[in-house]
């Protein structure tokens, strides 16, 4: 069985998309605005998860489990992309999004104190 990916149109276009994104984000203002937008999206998702689980009060452990699994998958994807020498902007996108989710969850937890 071959361990190499097939050169399909989807594979080629996704790799070209990553290259175009890294070229576009070479400008510091564009890179910082992209990372800020992703942080705010992560914060929105994190605070929404906290609010939804708090309102329902039925699935708190299950929601926390799925959130933890999702965050761990983002961490594992970071290490995979570090090994494959993908553009560094993709790793920063995963990190900032993950930090936004964690910050949103912490802010919802502080509201309960």
C-alpha cells in the first residue's frame, strides 16, 4: 500500500491554497488581522459552547469531552504540520484558534463564580 498521497485535483488545489495564503499573509498587517479574526471566531465558539452547555445543564461532561477532543486534535494537527514543513501561517492559525476557544471557555467559567 502506498503511503504517498495521490495527486488529485483536490489535493493540488488545497496545497496551492496554502501557498497562496502564506504569500498573502507575508504582509504583517494582513497576518495580524487574519490571526485576530481567527482569535475572535475561536472566542465566539468557546463562549457559545460554554453558554449552550450552561443553559442545557444536561450534557456538561459530554460537551467538555468533545471540546477537549477537538482541542487535542488541533494540537496533534499542529505537530503533523510541523513535521511536513507546511507554511508556518497554518500552524499559527491553529494555535490562535485554539487559544481563542480556550479563552472563551475561561471567560464563561469566570461568569459562573
